[in-house]
């Protein structure tokens, strides 16, 4: 009952990202992966034989989101948009059960932008499409479109009825950093009560 959402809005307000939300690069061949590793080594000033740790995780195909927590309380949720400016979807995100309204624990900064992905699981997607078809509504082409369409409802009560999920995986602006490494950051997020992908590996 606490996550029903606010009254419908006519349009989403715009949010300028303090730290740009960049899109992922792609690699389709072994050579491209080797070149990526080479760029990382050059950036860090490491020799060709020095080991570089990387974090691997499944690609979750949903909608990128930035959650701003002020003194541990969820204050703002914004879509990636064009990377520089997104849409304010705070009322809708507050209806998603997996997104904590508050984070707490050791080292929670006064302000932090937690970056992650809002998505639909495959089973939930099938159930949603079956319900949509039975009601004569729009059937979604894939889980990514369904997640984006569900989050961007002008009536947050519709979003509240969709089985959206969330994983945290990075951070933007932070008054103090959650960790020195990507894996350390996700461990910290988990300790603060944010859901993280259990399949991530160093």
C-alpha cells in the first residue's frame, strides 16, 4: 500500500545527470576483447604480462536507471535518456518492490547515484503478455520493451502492477566512493540492501 504511486502526470520532467550515463561498448571477436584489455593496461600503466582483474556479469536487457540517495533515502530516479539528460521517473520507481526506499549500513554516503537496470524476468514477461492479450491490451515484443514501457507510464499505479525488477551495478556521483573496485562496489551495494546480480564474477 505504500508503493501505489502518485497521481498521474502529464509528462516526465527532465533530469541532468551530474555524471554522464554512458552506453556499453561491444566486442564481437577475440581480437576486440584483446584490444580492450590492452587499452585497460595502457590506461593503468601496466605491462603486457601484468594481470588485470575484470568483472563479468550477464547482460541484463532492460532500462538503465540512476537512483539518487540523499542521506540514505531515495530522492530521485532518472532514466539514462541521451546520457546527459534523462527523465524523472521517481514516482514510478518508488512502486518497484526491489528498489529500496532507504539504504543503510556502513559507509552510506550523504549522496550517491546508484546506477543499475530495471528489467522483467522471462517468466514474468510471459505472464504479463498473457494478461495483456486476455484483456485486449498491448502485447510486448520483448522483455526490454515491456520494462521500458512499464516504467514510463504517466500513471504510476500502472507501473505498480507490473512485475519489474532491479539490479544495481555501478555508481555515478558520490560524495564518498563505495569502494575502489567494481566488485567491491557491488558487494557494498548488497550490504546496503540493494539487489545485485548473484552471477557476477571476478
